[in-house]
C-alpha cells in the first residue's frame, strides 16, 4: 500500500489562501465600511446636503472598499533560507 502524503508544517502553511493578516485587513475594511454607511445615515427631515453625508461618508466608504481590495491581494513576503 502507498503511504499517505504527509505535508510538513511549512508546506501546509503555503497551501492556505489567506493569512491571519489578510483576515485582519478584511475585518478593518468591514469596520471602515460600516462607519461610512453610518455617516451616510440621516433621519427624515434632517439636512441631506451636509458635508458629512455627501463628501465625507462616500470617501470613507471608498476607502473601506480599497482596504478590502488590498486585503484580498496582500501576500506576505516569502523568506528564503539558504
């Protein structure tokens, strides 16, 4: 019978798609997005043309999406040992 394929811990770590830092950045992106949408919130009858709602909140939301994109494509630098 063939032996089962045993992976070392270092090779098993390379098989992971996202690292801990990717998940942390994704969580930060979700938090920034929530803050942006909270800034956009307006009770009925309030001024909908304030600086906070038409300028600041969309910038914060776009920043959250940018952080999310960075979190997806982020890859830790691999160290080569000789």
